[in-house]
C-alpha cells in the first residue's frame, strides 16, 4: 500500500469527501455520482520494450531505474496529456534512435486521443465501475468486429501502478512488429496448437517462448474484465493476464448499451473475492486500474489506452467510489 500512496499522494487530498449515495444496493443512480474525465491515447506499437529501450531515451533510463512513472513525463500538473498521440496515429512520428514509425499501418482519420467518463460505486457485496464514451457505435449496430472496453486491475505489483497495461504489451505479441509466424507459435508445445501470442507480464516471460523461473503469480496476476458490444447486445467476460491472456469460463457480471451516440458500460465485481484469478478488494482499498477501448471496429493492438487510474473504495483517489446506502 505504501507504493500506491506514494504514487497517488499528490492528488489524494485534493478531493472532497463523498458521503453515501441514496439508492438500493446494486442500483446506483449514476446521475448523483461524481465522474472523472479520462484521456485515453493511441499508443501505436509502443511496448514494454520501447518504454525501457534506447528509442525512449531518457524516459527509458528512468524507467529502468524505477524512478519515474508515465505520468511524470507525459501528464501536466493540470492533468493534461503531454503526448504527441495525433502524430503517432497518423504514422508521422518516428522513434528517436531506430527511426521506426510508432504506427507502421496508419488508418486515415484515426484520432490520437479520446475522452471517457469514469464513475465508481460499491455496496456491501460488490464494486461497480462505469465507463462511458462518445461513439458512432459501429459494433453495436452491426455484426462483425465488436467494440469493446476492458479494464486491467492489480493491487500488489508496483510496476502495474506505475505503467498499467504497458507491462503486458510486448514487441512479439500478435500483430506487433516482432510477432513470430503462426507456424512458429503453433509448433511450440506451450501453445497447444494455438497460432497467436497474447498479452503477458514482463516478469512472467522473457519473450513469447521463454518463461521466467520463479512464481510471482500471487502478486503479479492481473485481473482482466471486458464488455463487448455487437449487433445490439453486450457480453461481459472475465479473464486474467500473467504468462498468457486467458478468458475464464465462469459467468461474468457486467452490462452495456449504446444510446444517443455514446457507449455506457458497467462492470460489476465482488468485494473480497476468493477466486484466485480475481483481485481481492475491500472497503478502504485503492485499486490501480488501466482502461482500454476498442472503438469503431478497431481490432488487436489498434486501441486506445489510459495511464493507470486510482479507484478508491471509501478512500481518497482519482476516482472515489461512492458507497451505496438503502
């Protein structure tokens, strides 16, 4: 907990106390709950290797030392994103040393950033996390490539609180620059005939075919929850990331809809969950989360991501969850 308090201390005490919110448990009146506007950005092929490498120059050296997080260099004191995301999305921005493009496959008209509104609430049994953003709703209105919002969560691994989902993004993932061929992946016994390399934490593997020794699963497992929108329906999924990205077969709780040119998704997960693939949270905890949004048919790596965001359950944080009262 000391790590998270140190990381988020500058913002914790600037926020007002929010008392219990009227409404039945599990039925939050979101119109009465404070919201946080979050800027998500398009990262292109920026990966964990990039963050730590020469192409990141001074930033890479500071990350290797564990001295600075992403916000230190790329977020102003006023909370504005200081990142050339538009140039990344257009394919015009090059990496410092290799001069490789941040986006080798640009899509015309792709914006560099997008805004989402985040709210949180909890009751005696569950936490509710709401994410809303403006969209044309192509996934909702058609059948094919769904739109999707996902959240990753981890309370015990300091690198996640600093760098969020970048610790699971690597150069050798499917559709990334150094991704192995489908034939190579399928021939590796560890993949059981599967042909793609999915997310993994840097402390679980050295590379797609080289697992690390030792077990940090108790602290390093990342809880993953997702809500997909396709053809007028939403589907909630529950999964995890460690040495791979996997979806669980259990039923997941979450709802979503597209109305009035915007998506709204509500994740629901239990307090004090005993499931080994869930992050266990209690009242008073601060939960670092990372949000990603696949919008307008964006698939695989071509999505928007946020810097880590602190959710407080009865604790001061960037997003303070309101306690629901009957």
